């Protein structure tokens, strides 16, 4: 009989979640660049999102069962929640495109998706460095996430400007506006993850 329960490796679960976010973002780039088999591509992203949901539930369940955590319980909860928000919004982008039956992509959507993928990759690196307690590198990656969020924000404004200037179909404007908003929101949630990571660094560095 164990006197103390086995220590749970929360960082391993966060690493798997982060990999899923990167995978979903990569699939979204493929969708935006090819714009074919939209339902199938959206379904593939949804499957990755569902797997991440299971990981998030696993983290929450383990948080309720363990007494000793590697970092403060509320920080683990916030990190899990914010990362879940990111992949939910990536899935929302793909879902809207499929549901709206949009026929072709836009250069702005491709660029924003690629920037979001880059952000996801940087976030994954930050999570790895957090596990290693390499706080200086975590902070560097957080700064890079913030820089990418600003770039996506500028891309979002440019995309809206071109949308209202060049597209005459009001229904198509509404559809693309919602897609762009979800892309920008996903980037904002990545910045939220960076903010949680920075708060952890300040607490433990």
C-alpha cells in the first residue's frame, strides 16, 4: 500500500495538449491553402480538439485528486483552461468555414493561419521549457508570442479593411468577418497562455 500517491506529471499532459494545438493549427493552414474537402478537414481538426478536451478533463480530474502539485493549483487550472480555449477557437474557424460553405480562401486568412501556427509552435517550446524550469527561455518565448499576437492583430485589421473595401456580397462579408474574428481570438488566447506562463515564471524564478 502506498503511503503517498504517485506524483502526477501535469507537464506531460500540457505537452500533449500543446502538441494537439500545434497539430490543429497545422491542419488549419492546410485547409486555408487548399480549400478542398472542407467537411473532412474540419472533422479532422475536430477530432484533435476532442482529444484535447479529454486531456483538459484529465488535468481537472487529477487536480481534484492530488494534494501536491508542481506549481500552484490555480496556475495549473488557468493554463489548462486557456490552452483549451485556443484549440476550441481553431476548431471554430474550421467549423464556420465548413458550415458557411465558403468557396475559396483569402490571402489574409492564409497568412493569419500561418502566424497562428507559428504562435502554437512557440507556445509548445515554452511549455517544454517550463517543465525543465528553464524560466529565462519561457520568458523569451512569451515575448515572441506577444509579438506574434500583435502581428495577427494587424493582419486582422488589414483583412477587415480589404473585406469591406473589395467584397460586394454582404453575406460573404458577414461570413469572413466571423472567421477572421475567430482567428484573432485564437491568437488572443495564445497571449493569455503566455500571460499565465509569465506569472508562473515571476512566482518561481
